[in-house]
C-alpha cells in the first residue's frame, strides 16, 4: 500500500481487506459494512444511502437501465479567469 493511503486506512480503522464503508458529512463517524462481501448483501447496505431507492424485489431493475439521476449527466459550464 502506498504511504499516502496508509493514513486513510489508519484514520478509518480498516483492519482487513476488502473493506466497505460509507463516509458522509452528516454523520459523526463512518458506517462500516459488516456483512458478507456478496452483491445482494452489499446492495442492500448501499441502497439505504442511495438518493433513489431501488426495490431489490423488482426484476425490472438492472444495471443497464438508463440512470434516473439526470443531474449526474448535466453539462456544466466552468469559467476560468
């Protein structure tokens, strides 16, 4: 691991890999995922923090569907002085 990343690992108290955690400005501390590293389990954990709730029981939901977060794909004008 590069030295630049060792401080991040130490700061978030990562003890083993792979490791999944959520860091949000509104929380006092990160939320560590403690479940199995399997798609459905991780999906359920991450879905809680998603801006758009996805019902895991719906078979229509797929990764190839068009994203519903249009704001992610808006063109922004960046001005430099």
